[in-house]
C-alpha cells in the first residue's frame, strides 16, 4: 500500500492558459510550462523529497504530462498508463466553459452536467477508482508519483477521499502544482493540495 501519492499536474499549455478543455488533444507545453516542469523537478529533488528514491512513477501517455515528468527528472523511472489520460471531453473539447454554456443555452458545470460524445462522469469515476485501487493494493510500500492532468487528478483525489467524483469541483488544481494524498488516523486524507510554492 502506498504511504503517500504525489500528484503532479503538467505545466502550462496554450489551452490551459486560455481555459480551453484539453482532454485527448495532444497540446504541447509552452516554454513557460517547460520552466514550470523543471521547477517541479528541482522541488522534488530537494529535501524533504530528495528525489523520492524507490517511488513508483506513472505518467499519462499524453505528451504534456510525459514531458513534464521527463523535465522534472523522473522520465527514466516512469511507466505510461492510460488510466491517467485526461477526461475525454467529447463535444466540449477545445471549448471554454463560457462557450459551452452559451452553446447549451444556459448554466453549465462539467462536474454536474458532464459531457456528450465523450466520457461520462461514471466512467471517469471508474477510471479514478482504478488508480486508487492500484495505489492501495499494487503500489509498493512507499511513495507513488503520478504525472497527469487537472481533471483526472482531481477525480483521483475525490475518490481517494471516498467522495463522489463530483466533489472534484471543489478541488482547484493549477498547472505544475504538487498535491499529496496520504493517511490520517488510518483514513485516507489530503496532506497537501495545489502547492505551487516552487513556482
């Protein structure tokens, strides 16, 4: 069972900068995003993390997460895992929330209303549960480090805590942020969230 799970969101892309839903479109990191990824690596290679020796490292196969992992100095240790790919946004891919709301003729919240033509909230929750189950049963007794995307990492955190995937709406997550899931009194806990102190 993993002692703790470090979640690292990929660095800034053009679409994340403008608020466009970036699911399976393979948008590359901006230069600023590459600098953020290097800053993540510097942070994770200093105390108290010290490079997380022995940690199991997994990354989304999408290039923005894989490159963040590589630039942070964990690429050689990482295994690409489809379970960490971003939410398949279907018909809202590439659109901002305001654009989707206008097209749908009113208020829209992805964590409440979901998407069409892509992955349902239930499917996203099931995928997040796969990650949580792996961390609880398969990961070595030590740390796990996951390089991925804003919405899938928020979903993993919600499900780690035993909450509905919709709870992820309350967990804002910035590019290149570090978060830690762990334990308190034997129960799953949030140890750190949306930490961007290295930036």
